[in-house]
C-alpha cells in the first residue's frame, strides 16, 4: 500500500505514519482523534492559502471579487472530490465495514482525503512540497475558472485590447445619476480613443462601468451577444482593418 501511495501521489513520505493517518477514515479508527479529521482541517487551510497565493500572483488584473469566485470554485468539495477520485486517492482510504460496503463514496469523504493528504505532505516536508502537490492538481481547474471570470470582466478585456492596439487607455465618464441615495442609478459611458460609446445604466457605478465596457467591446467588434444573452468575446475585431469603435462623437 505504501508503494502504491507513493506512486499515486508522486511523493515519497519520510514518515509513513503521517500517510497512514491521512488515509484513516473515522469509521475505521478506534478513536476519532486517530482518524484523518484533524489533518482534513489543516489541509483545508493550506489548500486555501496556496490557491489564494497563486491567484494573487498570477492574475494581477482581476479584482478581489473575481479572485474570491475563482478560489471558491476550485477549493470546492466537487473539485477536491474529482481530483481525489481521478487520482485514485479515495481508493486508498481505510474504511470501516459500514462505509466499505457502499458502492460509491460520498463526495465529502473523497474531498476530505485530498485535504488530509495535503496536510500529511506539509507535515512531512513543509510548505514547498505541499504547494507543488496542490498546484499540480489544481492549476487546470484554476485556469478554467479564471478564464470564465475573466470573460465576464469586460473592463479588463477592454483595457488589455487598448494597451495593445490604441494610443490611450479607455476612461469611464459618469453622465447622469437618478433616484434617492438608497436607490440611485448611474449612467456611465466608456470613452475609447477620444470617442464615447453607448452608455449603460446600473444600480452601482462599478456595474455601470462593466456595462459600458461591454457596449464598447460590442461596438469595437470584440464581442457579440447571442440569443439568451450569452456574450462571446473575440481576440480581434470582426473587421481587423477598422480598429476604431463605431461610437458616437463626443
């Protein structure tokens, strides 16, 4: 079992007792303190830290809200269970008779194995080895979630396009605001290379700016709205010979 674990994990333990504890489910332990529950607690914290650290350094253009959404998606029980099951980590778990007889493990149990193994690696070799193990499995899920978040950050997409193709960055102009203080609506437009694009109304300035950025992307030929409201973004305008937005003159 030890050799199989080393092969599955791509990591060789200096202290095999840590691995044994990480693979001991409460149903097979004489005392819950002998199970992997304490390691699950520690591994969950290490996983969250490593993912947050990676997101902070890898995606400097994403706002805190976007980073939080990505982090929540990739450290979820679903993703942890997928990694555990795909890597046959949950198959190494020592289970009591009641659990062992079940055809499928609950996703919470499969996810806990991954977190416990993260803690065991950390306790055995320190943070760097734990980080390597986590990122080896998590980066594909992080990139998928980040791509989804980035696709909806229209201001970031417009900013990156302007930095590559236009002499100045876009700016956002507050055109109007209406309503009482607790129910205000804001009208904002994006100004791209001296031209103002179609404005957007929203209940906050940030949302209005995102809507204004989307309008600019649509008018630049960098986005298209499909039936159902889904937005598709393009790397370059539909008409590459005309990079100027089809906006109204200021």
